[in-house]
C-alpha cells in the first residue's frame, strides 16, 4: 500500500493541532453539515440528556465553557439544545482555527485543510482525492467509492442497509429550540466553513491545492 487514510471521530477534531504538528505536510479534509441537520441527528429522540453532545455537560470541557462564555452565557443556564450546539461549535471552531493558522498555505491559512459540505458527498471525493490528497482515481477506484457510499456508514452486521438521504426529514422535524440554538452557536461558523470550501474549490481550479501521500479526514 502506498497511501494511508485515517477517519477521525468528530470530537477528535478538537486536537487537530496535534495532528498537524506531527504531520505538517499531510493534507486533510473536514466534513461539516448543515447545523440543524446535525443537531437532529443527535437530539431527535425522547431522552435528549443521553445524547452524545449533551452528556458531557455534567463535566464540560474547558473549550466548551470558554466558547459559551464568549457568547455571554454560562453552561449551567443552557438548555440541552444549546449545550449540544455549543459542543458541536467547539468542534467546528477547532477545525476553522487550524485552517486559518498561517502555514504552508500562506498568511491567510493552511492549505493542507479542505472543508467539505456533507451534502456534496460522494461527488466531491472525485475532486478532493486526486487534487488535494494527490491520489489518482481510476475507474476501479471511482466504482468502489460509488459502491461504498451507497451503504449506511454506521451500519454493522444486521444493521447494515442502503444509505438514504434524510436531510429533508430532519429539517421538517426540527424544533424552534434547535433552530434557535443553531443561530446562537453554529450558524456563523457554518457560513465561514461554506466560504472556505468555496475558496478551496476556487484555488484548486487555479492549481492551488496541495496533494500528498497520507491524509486524514474529520467529520461533523
């Protein structure tokens, strides 16, 4: 094997600076998604307090506490929806902060990172893998991507099934509380990620993307 890719659990993004310090010339992509849809993935069930994004509020990490205080609030006063949004914002802000850090990409940010909107997958992979990671894609590789992306990524064993887009359903079921929490903590970050994704695509069109032999990817 000549190429190695790592998929990092979303909360691992908070330590993205450790990865980039260890592998400063390794390209990576950060997958993000519409805030309301991500919130619904976490909170669309009866026991909201058991959600992965809410459970840490019993002993909140400093990165979340600081983020909440920058918005003029305290963790103790947040609703479950608001804490979940703050948790997710801390992940996205970590990725954004690293992509903005001066590095090989010049004074305006580090071109090793390429943000990718979830809704653009899998088609965006046909662009990012060869142009950013520097790994050629032949017909066999493209067919493999198409086949794998048609299955639910978190399905294992009896839970394996065909993937179906659920974005519209999530939007329809979203509550005002979820939308309000997104507006406070996530909408601005999402807009900035969208802007950087567009800039990365434009830079690639001018031959500005940087490839490499290894890569890692984060997710929302």
